[in-house]
């Protein structure tokens, strides 16, 4: 059984610069691989395997124009090319929509870390390739502080570590292997009916409130609407012809709106986690829910 753990990172300014560089390089490699696949398809060629694209990308890194790609760990670009090939093939299998190029402005900055070379301590995680020097004082930049101590075990196998930026904070997500649960619950099953007034009504008589109906969420939603209207008016007031001008005040307001959206999302996720944990702790033999 693989359990996914997500922990917030607390990087310093130098580490933040490195994180964005890694994410931008991963985006470039993804777009390059997707562009090569599309170009090859238009010319009547078959699928390009990720191994062929990685060999071609290695030759690209040797050119003077793209020498900056050597500043980032090879595993970051290698996995980005794999992701692009997987997304491209999934479209032709009918499993997903056609992949889009990642935008510098709108895409979420993220990148992969090698699951063998990544290291965790009780308080830090080591990112591969931040420092080229092997001196101890230079190697400190590789270790990023974790927001939660002892959250990720240090002596186990990791799967698919990913680092991601949500607009405010950096997060690391990693899969941890655990032993499968062999005990079979013997309690009665639970049926769940989803509603509007109440979030969920269980067959055993338990009811769970809709978090959107509480005073706290309603107050935050009201603040959000007012802030959205304020941003809209600022854009209209600073409009130059047909183009909208983004001033420093607009940037500040948009950051406040982003923080408010994150707070609302966290409140809702926390409420759902509490409910699902409470239901599972009753150890029902099965759980049914309407589709």
C-alpha cells in the first residue's frame, strides 16, 4: 500500500530562486518534448519514444544557446520529457484530452525529484543538484526545511516525489510504502446520502453539516466578493484604450484574493478530512455513496 504525504517547505531566498529555476526548466523540457511530438506527427512519423527524445535533448544541452540547461539536475528534465510523452500517448488511447503547452503565466510551477537520490531528515529534505560544490558550507543550500517535523519517515522507499508551488507556498508530495492492512472490518456497512442543507447523512443516523452554511465561511465569501469587485473596478479605472493595465495596487489585491481563496479551500478540505476520518474510524464493512 502506498500512502501519499504532502508537507509544506520553508525555503530561504536562495533556495526559492533555485526552486523556480528547476520548475521553469522542467516546463521548458515538457514543452520542447510536446513540440517535437507534434512536429513529428505532422511530418507523418510515428510516436517518438521518451528515450529517443532524451538522447536528442542531451545533444541540445551541449549547444552554447542551451548551455543553461546543465545548471539543473538531469532527472528533472528527464522526467518532464517522460510526462510529455505519457500525456501525448494517453490522448491517442482515448484516456485524456490533448495535452497543452505549459504557460509561464498560468501553469503551476512543479518538478520531479529522483526517488533514489532524495533524502529526508526529521526536519529537512535534500534536493538534488542545488549546489555543485561538495564543501559542507556550500551543501547547506541543498537542505530545505520542512514545516512539519517527523512527518515523513527517513528509512523507507519513496515513490514519485514532486515539488509544487501553489502561488503562496512550496510543497513536497511523496509516496510512502506501507504494509497492506489484513484485518477485515466486521461492523455494519454505511450508506451516505449527499445533500445541500446537510453535507452528508449516514444510514446509521449521523449527520454532517455543510461547511458553506457556517458564519465563518459566509463571512470569508463576502470578503472575497468585495475584493473581486474592487479588483474589477481597479482594472476598469486603469484601462488604457482596449488594454488593461496592472498596477502595483492591483497586484497587491490579487495576492490578497489568492490568500483568501487558499484559506477557504483549506477550511473545506479540513472539514472533509474530519468527516471521512470519523466515518472510517467506525470500521464499517463497506461504504456506499450515491453517484
